[in-house]
């Protein structure tokens, strides 16, 4: 079965954003990184571990009533580099895009160095430079190479 | 040189470094010529952890330029104790002074603080992070004694935890020095630092024994190995003992070897070395004043 057929298993949305081709098992991290936790009343549907020709298994996230900006989705490249983004209006895909690796991510990850000033009660967001094989805290130089999802800031 | 703040030695190009060191040499040659240079200047000292020596050195530098200092005093007696953020503290104090010097126990504190102020800010140590004026005075001492051309330097001791070492190694890469790191295996350079140095094109080699490299060195930079890095006292004594030098050790060195140490030392350099021509660690400490004078003068517009 093709990816397209599988998508039908999740209900279609009228207006909003479909994030497809998320690596299997990463859907909840995608929601966390986007700061979507259901409290704002967004209608969100998640399909996990769908068979995918390209990825083996993939997750799909649909957010009703919200069009995500390129800046918002680019942070997904850290955990879901193959993700595709479809903006939906009146049940039609009006925009298709991919995530691009940003040079910097702000306020998304928590620095694992407990002695880093960004972990204190200061009026500053965490800021990481995105490199080829990891991200680096711009304040204390700590590098995160593996398991980025574990460092996603709780909202 | 155009930097609003001095946060890390890594931000300095070779040209920047030479500019500061040249200016420091000019000041050291004729300090009197700079005595009234900044007579209206007030430097704010924000030391969130005690570092008497560094504070005295900055105070001396500012006063030798004709200026004065205002000191936050100890953290116990300040608003910080009442829970004020660092961002608030620096925004208040920048209104009192023309420049700030910050020492703080957390990494990244100086960079963050600099984002909240318009006056120049100098990082005087942020936790295990950066201490650029120490690096500059080390470089000054190296250049005065051995020069940067064809420089071969050995850095010995605790290479794992020593921020002085990491920062110096980056700067030595900028001036194309050949670097040898001598330490017990448990205290070798952290992987991230080694990686960065390689990325920057550094020529580095690692050793566990000083003997094999000592005769080639122009400079030997010794750092302290701390007892708390070891599980027990006897292991510490055994390991640390292999990285102590005395006058006999240095018999195998070049006649013009320069021995440096960021001080305070405990017993990693025996007192009999003090009497040799190799010993430059007291001069190194003294060099902190002209180097900090040069940096302050440049930051406060002395090059205009
Ligand atoms: Zn950090």
C-alpha cells in the first residue's frame, strides 16, 4: 500500500497542517517541540507507526485550525529530518513543503549543563547553533549529539 | 580591534590578539604615559564568587589608567542574595559605571549579561567556561619570552577540567603554535576540546610523560592536579607526583625554556625552580596588569 492510502486512516482535516513522514515513534516529540499540548483547544490527530515505503514506519500528525510557519516547522528537522508539511485549506493541500535545517534553534531545547546560565531563572531563551553532527549551546558551548528529544524543553 | 565585550578568547582573531599584546607592551614600556588616560572612568566590578587576585589585577589596571573602580562587594550583602537575576543586576549597575567586569560561577553568564548592557563588559571567568584576560596575559608572557614563531609549547597537568588550558589551547591554535599535552590518561583533554582544536587546524600531540618531549619545548605551562579528581589520597599522590617538576627535571630542557603557571601553585613546581632563569610565573602574574590596562584602554576607546 502507498503512503497516500495509509493517510486515509486518519481523518481528513478542513483547515490546518499535516506533518507527514515523521520517523516512526517521534510524533509525540514533534508535538512537544511545537509546543502543542492540547491546552489551546487545537484539534490534533496522531497516527503512529504507519507502514511507509520510504521510512519503514512513519508517524503522521494533523493539527486542525492552525497553519504552522516555516520557522516553526524547521525545528522539526532536528528530530524528523524527512518530515513533509502540507498546509490544508478547505480540505485541499494549498502548500507543500519540507523542513529545512535552521542555523539556530531558540527556546526549544534545554541545555544539559546544569551549570549553564540558561537553566537559571533569567530572562533569556536557550539558544543552540545547529551543526553537522549536533547542536551547541551558544552560552556554555555544551554539545548535544544524541537523543535530542530528551532535551526538548517542557513548555 | 572592535569588540564591545570580551567574552571569550575564541572571539579574538590573531590580529586582535597582536593588537592587545602590542598595546600591553607599549604600556609596560612606559606606564607613566598612560597614567591619566582614563581619569574620568569608573569600572564596575561584579564578582559573584571570590577571586581576590583577579579583582586586584583589574583594580590595579583601572587605577594605573587614572580611573577608579566601584565594587559590588560580596554576594552575601547584595541584592543577589534576595534573588535578583543577573540580567537585572547588570542593568542596574551599568548605569553607575563606564564598563563592567564580571566573574560568575555559571557558564555562559558573561555572554548573557553582555546581551543586557550597552557598556563594555569583560568576562573575568564564568564557571568552568572562559577567562579571556587570563589567556591574553598567558599569550603576552609567551610572546615576550619565546615569541610566536616556530613556538613549541608543552601544557602539563589537569587538562580535563582546566578551563585555563582549554582557552589557551584555542588561542595557541590561532597563533599556529605546536602544542604538546602532558597528563595522566584520566586527565587528558576532553573529547569536545580535542575535536574543536582539530577542526581549527591545531597541531597537537598528547603524552603521558614529560621526559619524551621536554628537550623540544620552548615553553612549559604547568597546571595543578587537584586531589578531588581522584578516588583516594594515595592514588592522587602517586599520579600527581609524576607531574611535578624541580630544578633537576629541567636539566634536560633547553637553556631558554620558559616555565609558566597560572598560580596559585601547591607543589607541582618545586621552589628550587624559582631561582632558575626558566621561572616566569611571577612575571606572568604581573603581566596581568599591563594586559588588562591594554584591553580596558582599547575597549574604552583608547585607540582613537
Ligand atoms: Zn548551555
